[in-house]
C-alpha cells in the first residue's frame, strides 16, 4: 500500500519546502489560520510554475462555513482547471 503525503500550505516557500521534503502533492490554500481559504491567483500561478508535484487548490472564498449559495457554487464550477490559471 502506497502512502500519499499531501501537505496543506499557504505560501510558495512552504510549498517548495514540502516538495523538497518528499510531499507527493500540495493542497494550496490561503489563510490557514482560518482553516484555509482560496489562495490568491498570484500564488496559484507561481506554485504551478515552480512545483513538479500535483497541486490541489482550495476553493473556499469565505470563513467560517463551507455552505455556499447557488451563485457561488456556479462560480466554483466555472473556475479554470489544471494549469489554466
């Protein structure tokens, strides 16, 4: 059984450190002090340009809930995928 090491980070520096220390993938967040929010577009672009491991981007525009209106859910569904940022 393979163990996948995923690291939640909210900075490019931490993402690079995680990759160098053996992370298999990154969960890219903003504001981990608020349990993770959607990171900035700039951080997303930089992470995809530098890292060589899979990146999962947190989609959570507000704190404290994971409950969204229909309009916000539609926005989530129309966000760019993969490396289209």
